[in-house]
């Protein structure tokens, strides 16, 4: 049997691939169906030519196999026509717009209105006052015709009787004149201290000198009118009791200038320092 008119398996696979390609268009699939029809006609012609070579049973089996293959191809072709082609989904564009939020101003709260004033009340008229009765007369009204004998004056028997003449009471004494205002004369404070009126300095305690103690004592002395000290006090200490005692002992032997009010010596206080310093 001559095989020049038949197509090779590679050609059949190419036709089958073209039929099963879902990416081709509908026109290409229809043209491929026409190729299959022409192919089947050629196969029938070739089979009739080789009937005398191949037995009838084998030929019927071969024809049934070829028909089955064609049925499968046609079924695949019809299913390919019914299946829709793959459509790429379209990209949906999303437009984003920024909307500026509306700012709602807060509501204005009005203050509560003051309550209306109460209606004016009508003043009630005061009740009418009853007319006052006329005041009763203390004495009975005098009659028009009064005789001289009708008037009787009673004698005052309670007053003391006096035989002498009536003397007027003496006038009240005048108040004493105010005391004259005496102007106070200015006060001059007392004075004193080391060197005042030849006052010698206090004796330096030997123990304090050996220890190197130094300081200043402020004394407050009560000066009598005769210039002598009456009371001696330490107003501010030097920090060493030996120095304070030496200053007080020396001040009790000193002479002072007393305080004066005008030209009169009076009692007063003198404040002065006493310094202890090593040579």
C-alpha cells in the first residue's frame, strides 16, 4: 500500500494542537474544520483503493477507529466553540478624592434671660383713722360772771417760814485757771569711757594675755547726777568672761559726765566700748 497520500503523525499532531489551542479566534477554528473534512475524504478514497489489499474485517476495525478519532476531534472542536475565550479582567481605576471636612462651628449658647420683674403691687390704702376726740379740758370752763369772793387761793403750809428778808443765792464759783504749760528743756546724754576725765584703761588679765585673748566689750553705765557710776551692765560681750569682768571692774572706778536737762544734772545712761588689744 502506498503511503505518499497519507499525512505523517507529526502533521496530525500539528492539526490537533491547532484545534485545541484556545487562544485562536473563531474564524481560525472554522477553517481548521474544513481541513478535517478534506482529510476525511482523502482517507476514504485511499481506503477504497486499498480494500483489495487489507481484509474487510481489519478494514472495518480501522474505519471504526478512524471514525472514533474523528468523533473525538469533532466533540473537542464543539466544546472549544462553546467555551468562551479567556478574557483578561479589566483593571478598575479607583479615583481617590480627598474631601475637606466641613468644620461645623459650635452652637452659640445664649445666656438665660433674667426673669421678668414682678408686677408692681398696689399699695393698700391705710384704713381711715377715727377722728380723735377733743382733749378734755383740765379745768372747768369759767363762768362769765365771777365775783371777787369766789376766787380762793390756798396757802402753802409746807414751805419753811422766815421772818427775815429774802436774800438771793450766791453765784457759783468760777473754775480755776488752767496750769501754765512748761516747756521741757532738751536732754544731754551722759558721757564716759576710757580717757574721759582721765579714766585709766582697765587692767589686762594675765591669763587672758597669756592665752592671746582679744576683744571689745560694750558697757552700759547708769550715771548719777554727781557723775559717779550707779550700775554697770555688759551690753555686748567680747567673747571672754575675763575681759568682760575687767572692763566692769574698771568702769565702777571711773568718773562720768552726768546727763543734763538744760543746766540741771539728771540721772542718765552712758554707752561706750572698752577694747582689749595686745601690743
